[in-house]
């Protein structure tokens, strides 16, 4: 556990969103012609320039433009686990009579979601991870554990374990963790196929935004193959853009499709203002890329 009395802090790299090329948006149509104009013309992509700035939350205020969503800064001593009454348990598969509801997806996947507490020099950070296979391998965002001197995992049932980084890819912002121990009942998530997703597909996100453990939100895939660049020139490419709400503490958590399968790992959100609030633009690394990005080590599940 982290030293008592030291504030949790996070420092993440600045990144810029690289807009996709597209035509200049048409000039606003006159009110009486707006409907006809909308049918004739497809809107272009308006170039944007956003940055991800360092984030420190505790007694201060989150200030950012693009946030690495993985970390909530707080004073040590707060609880990182779910209350006993709020801990989910594995649920039976939904009926074949129709697609699962959001509640059914949450009950099925939440037992596979973990809280990650990272001890850093002078403080610590917290984020989210997901159990990826029967061996207990955990997928998360690299910035959640970057620079950590110790890592503590809290499972959905309250079990805690130390963990080590078994693989990482800083350019893709993905890491795999190997826990020293696991819960009595290990529930790995089902990995989906991120090659079969499409804009408009429903998605669910589960994570620990602002320390609110095992929170769930819903939305849709808003775009594919998005790109973000770090100051050193490295790029996060092929990202899934989605509008399910995520906030600091959500990074490393699963992005889930309508069948309850993990299709991405949440890594960032965009906000063009200094407010630091979610404005409907989140990003995830596709699960296929995440599983293949960390190099040698314990393999993840097959697609």
C-alpha cells in the first residue's frame, strides 16, 4: 500500500490529436434551406488541435485539454475498493431471446474489472484494469503504472494483491500486469474482435472514474482509426473514438460491445477547454492491438 499522508499525483505526456483530412465544412445554410442542404451535403471534418497536459487532483482542480484518463489523484487513506454491498458477482449468460441489456453486460463483465493503485515517488495514482485470461493476466493503460515503485490490485470482490509489469508498450499506452495472487474465483473477461466494429455500434465502459469504483456508462462508437501524437513524435494510432463517459480513473478499463465482449482498452479523453470535464470524446486502443503490443511475456487470450 502507498505511504500514508502523501498525496497521489500523476504526470502524463502531452499529446496532440491529429485530425483526419476532410473538406472544409459548408457555410451555414439559410434557415429555410437547412433541411435540403443537409440532405445534399455530408459534413467535413473540422481540424482541431488539442493537448493533453499534466494532471494533479487532490486539493487542486483537474486542468487539461486531452486527459490520460487513467489516474485520479487523491490524498492517501481513501478506500479504493467497492463496498461489500456494491461488489458485483458473475452472472449467468443472458437469454438467447435478445441482446443483453446494459445491466446484464455490467453483471457479466464487472467481476473482471480491477482497481490499480500505483505507488509513485512522493505519492501515487489509481486507474483501472481488466482480467484478460485464465492465468490472471491484467490489461491496463501504461500511464497508469508508469514510473511506479509498487503496484496493488483490488479485485471486484475486495481481494488485494501486489502485481508486477510483465509487458508494456509506451507508444501504444498499453501494459500487462502479473498479480502475485488472485481471488478465489477468477473471472476473465471475454475478448472480442475489434476488427468487426463499426461506427454507431453500442458500447459500454466500466471503470473507476474519479474514484467511483466499478462505474458503468454507455454510448456508441463515434469514429475509427483516430490518431494522437506525443511531443516526442511517437503516435497512438488506430484508436477507437467513443462517447460513453470516461474521466480520470477510467484509463485501462474495458470498452465493451453489445455482446459483452471487450473490444478496447480506454486510454484518453479529449477536451478543448481547460475545464477537464468529459465532453463526449473518449479514445480506446483496439483489443487486438492491445493484446499484441506488449511483446514477449505471458500471452493474452486468443481472438
